[in-house]
């Protein structure tokens, strides 16, 4: 069942970003995300030929032939997700496979590594990746590359060695959010934070919004002040 928009805007479209008549299998069990994301992508890339499937089982049973690329939006747990990737790979071994996930950052690292080991060629976090970057990832994977958010793969680089006690954070910040908060306390701009922590500026903004929400702050200055106040009360020098 091929899906194309009846009419579409070419906003943001250029020959450099043209994916041509790429044949894509889109697997997503959620009707809303399946329909909305497909419509948005096809408006920018109307030449794409996309066939939607509501499950991996349906794809394996009816549509596992003739695709240039497979996109799998997983809403399942880690173990089930890896089983489904393995099933896709068994059904169609050659076509590049990209996985979309909306898990929180703290659960993404193992999922990324597990998905790549299971046979995925790309991993896109829907929490921090916009439409333009998603299209770039599709293009990159189709060209033979492997796409994954570098900032997440490196997010455990500053984690303490095994066995070393870790101070609990009253705001339940992740390790990556603590690193961003430390930069905020120094008054650094989003672009500088992104550069120094090896992430995209949009990802830095997402982290800052989540930090503000968890700390009950209305702006970044208040978040930095709350952290400074907490550190002062604890006698600590590093933002927690």
C-alpha cells in the first residue's frame, strides 16, 4: 500500500536533499505517529515511495520485498525491540534499517548499542532529532553509513568507575543533564555548551528544557541559581 501526499509543500526542499524515488517500508504500530510523520516527510520529499505497516509481523508476512530502506519506530521494551529488529533482519537482510525510539536519555545508550548489534544501521531519538536531521540520517544510512547520536554514545564517558559511590541528585538529573547544568552555571551559551559536550545545539536545548522542568525553574538563570544554592547547602563545588 503506497502512500503519497495528494499535494505537498516543498519547504526546505532542494536538489541536494532529494532522496529520489526511494522505496521505504515504515513500521509503526501507533496510528497517530505513523500518519503524522509520514505526511510531514512526504510533504518535503514527495517522490518517496512509502509503504506503512502496523507491525513487524505484518511486514514480515506481506511486505518484505523490494524495499531500499526500512524504518522501524519502536514503542516496545528493550528485549522485544531487539527481537523485532532480528525478525526484520531475517526477513530482509540487505536493506538498511533505521530505528526510531522515544525512550528517555537514561535508557537510550544500551538500546542504541543493542539495536546496532542486532542489525540496525541507524538510530534516531525522537526526543532530540528534528525532521530535517531525520531526512539527513535517512540519506546517510542509504548511502552506506551508520547513524547514531554521538552525544548519547559518549554520555557515559564521564561516569564514575564501577564500585565508586555516586551522590544522589534530588532533581533526578541524568549524568548528561548534570554536565549541561555545570556549563549553564558558567553562563555559557547553547552553542558553546553543545560544542564542548560534543552534541548538537538542538540536543543541548532539549537537555536545558528538561533540566528546567525537573528543577521547577522558569528560565536557565533560575536553574543555575537553584543548583548553586543546593551545592552551597551541601558544601559541594559541582552542580548536582
